C-alpha cells in the first residue's frame, strides 16, 4: 500500500512489518472494544460509516440521499472539539489497499482541522487515539 507524498494525514504503524496479521475487521472490532472499555465518554461519540456491504440499488439510492454513504469516509470517526478521523488497515501494509476516495477524505478532514490518520494494526490505532486524547 502506497502513502501519497502529498498526504496531510498522520501515519501510524511499522510500514516495514511483513507477516501474519489480523484482518481489518478484527482490528476494527478490537479497537472499538478497547475504546468502549477504556474511554466510554469518547465511545459515546464514535461513528462508523457503513460504506460497505450488500444493498439493493434502491437502498443505495436512499442511503446516498440521506447522507449515509460518503465516498471514502474513514472507518472510525469520533466527533468532538477536534474530530478523530481514522482509517484502519492491516498491520502488514502490503495486505491493505486504498478504496476510492479514502485518501481524499483523510486530507479533506485534516484541512478542516480534524485529527486525520491511517493506522496499520491495533497498536497503531491505540497510539493514534492516545495522541488525539492528549
């Protein structure tokens, strides 16, 4: 996975790591559980846009009209004084790929004052979150 040279978002994790690692969904579930356990006040403000999944064309159309689908929206968004916008990826960056619009969403979030980041693995996501909280 390539990080753009024009990236304005922060990058967390060891980009040289190669090897077996949990799926992105597993990292996502573990991160949410950790935030809920350690920071319930922040968890109450946490959102996960459902940009993926199976839907009928009619459902997709209605979801777009309602603002439920935003191209490239990051996996984790925590609203607040400075919004936390985090795209989660697998620890081994060669096993992850950008979806259309994800980098643009992160850069736009950064430009609007958010704490925008991409995190490779659970430990990287925790590190980013703790930096954001502090």
